[in-house]
């Protein structure tokens, strides 16, 4: 079963580093690791979107919609969301006081992380596809997004009871 799919549009050398780091961290947590994360890098010969039956696709439009829903309804972020955002923006630019005042690239990242955490903490988590998590972000912080992906999957997902469930 595929537990997570990341669809990215980055340079191959960066992608190789990200995949290697993710696999090393997973292997530490799960010595019997199989193919639980699939990484899709669209190439020149890819002419249509791939299908992911049974998975929820979390892309930039969905992430922005979630962000807008939180702001418009004056809802709170998951308690870990801004911590994960702080991994990307390490100079403390995004705070509890100013997260609502950011541009669409940061809004999408906040929405994506918050939505992911809320889905994974729900009573019925579902497998996710993160499509183009680097969309709208400065190239200077894209590698930090990879750090968020690694931390989310290794520090949260693989420690949960549903991680090895056959029903997931």
C-alpha cells in the first residue's frame, strides 16, 4: 500500500537528496521499511496527471482554500502548524501574530501543513498526496520544505498506531 505520495517539480539533484534523506529517516524508525512513500517527478514525456485512487490530493488550491476557511471563520491552527512553518522560515518571520498577513506562497504552506496535521490527527486519517509542495515559494526555502516533509513523516506519521494498519 502507498502511504504517502509526494509530487514535486524540482531539479533532480535536489530531489535525489530529499529522497535519500527521507528513506534514511524512515529506515531508522521502521527497519522493515518497504515502499511506503512514492515520489513522483513529472518529466518531459508525462502528458497527463497521474491518478491516486483512495488518496486525498493536497495541492496549492486546496491548501489555499483551507487557509482561507481558517481565516474567514476565525479558526485556530493546529498547535504544531507554525512550528513546522518555522522549519521553512528559520529567521522567525512567521509568528502567531503575523501568519494571517503573509503572501500566497506562505498561505499555501500554512494551509497544507495545517490540513495535513488535522487529517492525520482525525479519527479516520487517509493517505495523502502532496502535489507540488514547493509551489509559490522562494527557491531559497524549498530545501527547508523537504525538511518539513521528512519531519512530518518520521516524527508524526510513522509513530502513529494507524501507520502499520492494514486498513489504512
